[in-house]
C-alpha cells in the first residue's frame, strides 16, 4: 500500500510540474478561478447555513421541532437525540459542513466517536438549493426527482444500518442560549472555509494537470471525462449535463455524482475528521453505496412514470 501511495505522489508531482511548464499562465488562472468560485459561491452559502445550523443546534430550537414531530423521527432509530439532530441538519447544510458540525459536537463531548462514525455513513447530503441551481435550466421535474432520491437514499441507509436499534428517545428540551457557543461556531466555520478553499484548489490543480497531460497526449474521450467528472462536483455536473447522451442516462450519472460528492469534498471531509481518527473508509464506501441506491431509485421512478403516463 505504501509503495502505491509513493507511486501516486510521484505521478502527481510529474503531471503538475508538466502542466506548470506547458500551460503556466492557464495553471495560475485556474487557481484564481477556483478561489473566485470559493469566495463568491461557496463562502456565502457555507457560512450562512453553518451559522443557522449551529444556532438551531445550540439553542435547542431544533429539539423543539423534532419533539413535536417525533412520531416520524423516532423511527430513524438513532442512538441519541444529538445524533438525530445532526442527521436532520445535514440534509440542509450538506458536506463538508455536516462533517464540521459532527466534529464540533465531539469537541463539546455531546457526541461519541462511535455515533460520529455512524453519522458518516448516512449524513452526507448536497444542499437541495445547490442541486436545484444546477438542474433547473435543464428540467425542473427531474431536478426535484433527483433531490428526492438523494435524500431518500440516505434515509434507506439510515433505516438499514439502524434497523436493530430501539426507537430514538426524544425529549422536550428547554431552550437555551450561550454566546460562547455561537462564537465558537463562527471560529469553527472560518477554519472549515479555509480547509474548503485549500482542498478545492488542490483538487482543481489535479484536474487541470490531468486535462493538460491527456490533451497533450491526445487521449481525451468520454470515459476519461466521466472519471475526471468525479474529482470536483461543480465542474463534474456541468460536464455531465452538457453531454450529448440520452437524458435519462445523463440524469443517472447526475444521481451518482451528487451522491458521491466528488474528490474535492472527500478531501475536505478527510481533513476535517482525521483529527479525531474517524473512519474515512466508512464515508467513502457508503458514498458509493448511496450512489448506486440513488440510481436504482431514479430507475424505479422512470418505470412508474412510464406505467402511469
């Protein structure tokens, strides 16, 4: 395994060095473009949703909502209410923000390492607005279908992995407010945003370097493009949606890509959770599983749609 990692590092060094020499100006413009994307697209949404989620979590407002709708949520069978809270918030925050909230709860001793690892299996979502923003110009109907199957795929993983546990005990917690918790969350999200920017730049350097080498050698084709589409989700979705293929096949590829998250987000999650020795292999494996579940659910929807209409 160490030899394989060593070979991979040498390979990355060589292709990055080659791309810097061949396409020096474009190489640095790619980095600037990535940082612009982070500043104007990623920073506002991540900062906003993380702060909102932290407020809901630390003031127990979310607990109140879950308590009054507990008939449904207790059936998810999480071991404790904090784990359930984080799972629900992850639907709207998306990754890597949800991983940041998990680590924040570990630091406050409100979440065990064991429960954190269980959350890594099923709490990886893309923000619904992010999915809608990409798919809206192509098909509003399939945009909502893909959002639905994306959420349902994680719910299926949750129900299957928690099937042997008792129903979650949900108590009516009293509201609270501590300024230090809010300020700590702001510090955490700033650190999180720096990780995101670094990993976005790193992932896009790899993508740019691979594209440069592939184009130089004349090996560029559909299959290589599909592999590279899994490196960074924004560029990947743009590439897939512009493919001249049957629309159903395109949307199946989108389902998998949205579930897998992309290499850039994987690097961000790994960077966030490695401090606490959380099991990244679990996260990686279940993103593959979630991708195939999403594809199956979308196929089921297509069959139902054809049988009804």
